[in-house]
C-alpha cells in the first residue's frame, strides 16, 4: 500500500520540479505573453457552443459575440503589434454589434429595434474603420464628395427627372 502512495508522491514531486524548471526557463512567461488572447476568445467560442448545443439561452450570444470578436482582435494585435490598434479600434464597436445581432436573430421575441440597432452600430463601426484605415486622406475624399453633391444639387441636373417621377405619382 505504501508503494502506491510513494508513486503518487513521487509523481507530484516530479511534476512540481517540471513546473519550477519550466517557470525558470521562461516557458510560462512566453505562453502568457503570446497566448493570453485565447483567454478572451475561448470563452466566447464556448458560449457559442453552449447556445448551439441548446444548453443555454439566447442571452449568452451577446457576450459570446463580444468575446469572440475581441479575442480575434487582441490576437491580431498581439501577433503583429499593438500599433495596429491605432487603426483597428472601431472593431471594438463591431464586437457589440455582432453580439446584439446574434441575440436578435436567435431570441424568441424578435425585436426589430434591437437588430436595427445592431446593424447601425455595425455599419458605424465599418465606416469608422474605413476612415481610420484611410487616415486623413478620407477627410479629403469626404470633402470632395460633399462638394460634388452640392454642385450637383445646385446645378439642378437631377431636378427635372425627379419632378417627372414626382408628378406621375400624384
């Protein structure tokens, strides 16, 4: 009987020695620095799995969507540098949009207001992401588009066509 206890104690001591050795060699620090975004991504995927296996209600989809998007974003930034966050910050809004939209799709009481809010938030996130990626050049582009639209309205090019359509309808 003591030999079984000796084996258990020996395995415990050997495992403790391996943990200490790996710690001193920096293995855990390396894993912690490089794989921590998985601590955000995996719970999001797990919550999705719980819902789609019918073990949880649709309410878990809101944090599941947020955690999944954030885990992917943090993994991307952790791999290629946190300087990317300067341009990718609108994806933080996209996380909320994904969570709300998934919830609105799978809830029993389909609320148009919630899905509409999620779509608007997602579109806002994508527009901000495009502007962020384009940098200040996007403001020049926006200014040129607004000037062209103003000149088009002032010139009355679309006025005659719209009046004909408008008059036919009444």
